[in-house]
C-alpha cells in the first residue's frame, strides 16, 4: 500500500471514529443495552487509534 493510500485511509478512520466518540453520547449510544454501548465505544476507540496511527505512518513515509 502506498503512503498516500495509508494517509487517506487513516484520515477517514480517524474522522469517523472521532465523530462516533463525540456524537455517540448525543445520539444516545450510551443508553443502549449494557454490552452494546461498550462494544460501540470500543469500536469507535479502536477505529480512531488505528486511523491516527495509519495517518501518521503514511505521513512519515511521504516525508522520508
């Protein structure tokens, strides 16, 4: 995978995950049944983390 693709996919994951973390409580994700609210929060957190790491790695490869 090229560095531009890594950067693009990372940015998309980071934006979607961050939006889920911010908008989740506003849309009522915390009021779901007990395991589902945890699972959604976990998925959004992992998506954000992977997105940031992938975007930074793609950016690092573009610079070097």
